[in-house]
DNA sequence: AATTTATTGCAACTTTGTCGCATTAACAAA
DNA sequence: TTTGTTAATGCGACAAAGTTGCAATAAATT
C-alpha cells in the first residue's frame, strides 16, 4: 500500500494539514510548496496519503480537487456510507468538512456506493463583514 | 441575458437533451458535434442555456462538467434550495437527475446557497448483467 | 433587402493532472 | 556506521478540459 517512507515532503504536507483544520486544494498545495517540491510529487503524495486513509479527497465547486484530514475518523463503521458534507465559502474560498451525516433516501433500482455532498455558501467570517 | 438567438447549433444541442432523458457531459457533446460545431461554441451555448435556466450543470465523479435539462422544473419555488441529487453509474457512466429532494440539516453559522449532491453506484441496467 | 450585433470559427493559450525514466534518498540489515 | 535495495523524487514532456481575442458570419429586426 501507499505510504511506506516518511520523506521530508510527506512530513511537510502532513504538517500543512495538521496546522489548519480545513481542506486544502491541490492547486494551493502545489503553489505553497513550489520551492520545496515538484508538482508531481505533491500529487503523488496526496494520492498515497489518501490510499492510506490519512486524507480523503473531494471535488470543490470549481471542479478542483481538495483534500482534508481524516476519513475513517468520520466514519462509524466501514459498512456505512460516508455522507459527511463539505462546505465551501463562495467569498473567501475556505473549505471544510462538516461533522455530520446526511441521510440519503433509497434510490429505487440503484445501488449507491459513494456520496459526495458539497454545500456552497457564506461562512461566518464572511457573513459578519 | 443568455440566449438571444436560436441558431442551428443551439437547436442541435437542445435536441440532444430532448431526445435523451439523461445528463450529458461537455466532453461527450463536444465529441458528438465535432463535425458540426466548434468546441468553444459548445461550451458557450451550454453556458448561455444554463444562464437562461434551460439547463443546469454539475460536476461528475470524474471532475467533468455535466448538463441536464430543467432546473426550475425541478424546483417548487425559487426560494427553496434545489437539493435534487445526481446519480452516476460507475460501470456504464450513465448520469441522471434523481427526481427527489434531500433534506440538508442546518449548518450553524453558515449560509447555504447551493447544494450539489452526487451519488455514484450501479444503475439497474448494469446490476442485472 | 439592408442593418445591426449576437454568435461562431479559429487558433493560441492556460490550467490541472499524468507519465516514463534517470537519479536520489529512506531505511533495513549487516 | 556502512552498504544495498527500491520507494520516492525531479524533470520534462505530454494530455485533456476549458478559456479567450478577434475577424468573419448569420440571426433577427426594420
């Protein structure tokens, strides 16, 4: 499986997530570390960390890929579908996992294997301006 | 606003949606009409039709943009949030709007303006194989 | 039919993301 | 601590989705 060696680059990326309790886009991470690691390295590490279950990814409103800590943490059991939503602020772009589960109704004749749920709106910081 | 002139290209695109009751990806449409209209024309027409409310768009599991008929059709009133999910079959790729509304819990301190909800799984056709 | 201007085609471009391959650096074992 | 194995990285080239400016074209209106 994924992460076998804890390289400096892996540490740096994990650090970025540990410091901030928010989701980070691949684009932002590539830019943040452009002087310290190659673009493809960023992509490959994120992929590996996701394979390990340390990160999980989702698609933002702009179609870009975002990553956030956790995955298994947010799930009660592996049998259940992970239906936690992500929230993206249309003003400041801040994106985060929402610590809740949304119930998805049964879809007749369809087997649902994964759910991605993105809420776009205004976060509290931007609302108070 | 958007659509002012009903050109041959606009008619052709609207026809594609009328014939099939499913969502179509920009990529598929560009390919389908590659001999009849330019790629940028497809993108621009889809954008205009969405502005008009004739189509609505969402992002598929692959990160690609998809369009489907309706929008206002599916909404009871403009005051309510449109929370109808989209379903994408992981096997055949068929993608469709689901005629239902999913209730989104209140998110404290966040104003939710739009919801995108994508279910990925297996459709009935693929399940019976 | 003439006029106006929205729409289109074209081509060049941007951006996100992937890939192969040679080099480098984790890390386990001696 | 040194050595050997191979995962991980850098680099560069590439692919695909989507955008943009501008000149040419074709709706729609009079």
